[in-house]
């Protein structure tokens, strides 16, 4: 293991994601309060050097996902969901999913970055949301019972997803997040 010296004291590390070859990496920091959030950092050389992606300002990041080639990224704060199609150089807010009653807990993406699965971890229970076009349009999965979604992962090619919620619920999808058991 190699310590990333340029990141030594940059924050409380919240989550990370890696491309399939391990060359493209993304990590998020959340410093712990609304007044002093963290940034997204990316690397295109396996972690030897890092770029602080500060165009969004400081935020309390919750989750991040990356495509297998490292070009497509998705990241969530408690209230907002962002996507990038250029390895994190620029970001777009997915305004269709911004709502006062939604609290994002996790995000994952397929290998090609087209299918995104986001989990709402609202206090009274949230839903799983799915995009099949890289985050442009979204649908809510109404078949699942409301839950506080805390973690989502995808297989390398992204045909299989697994989502976990508090109180022990784990769901699996074998069809790119269309149906869950």
C-alpha cells in the first residue's frame, strides 16, 4: 500500500470508487458538519497524484460511483445527486431528484456508467431510484417497501446490483436494477 501524501490531512474519508483497471480512482470527504464539508478527489494514475474537484464547493458527500473506464461518475450528498461524464472535471446536478424529503444514502453505477441506482435513506423510509441513461431521467421503484438505503454495489459489468438497508434488508437485482428480490 502506498500512502497518498497529497491527501494526508484533507478530511474524513467517506467513500471511494475505482475503475476496473484501478487507474481511475475517486474518493469523497465529508468533514462532519454543514459549515465545513469536503471535496471530491480523482486520480487517473492509480493514486500517485490527485486532483481536488472543488467546482461544486464544499459538501458533505455520502457516496460515489465510477464506471469501469473511469470517465463517468455519480456522487450524492444527503440532499443532492450529481453526475459527471468527464472523469469529474465538470458536474451536473440532477435537479429532478432534488427534494426536501429525500435523503440520499448510497449510489452505484453499471460498468458503462449508463445505469445508476440511488438509494434514499429518509428517516421514514425511502425508495430505490434508477436511471438507464446516465442520470438524465429517473424512475422510482415502487415495488420495494420503503427502507433506509445505506449501501448499493454493482457487478463489474453492472448487470447485478445489491442494495442494503438498515434493519437487515438486503435486495439483489439481476436485471440492471429493474426488479429486486
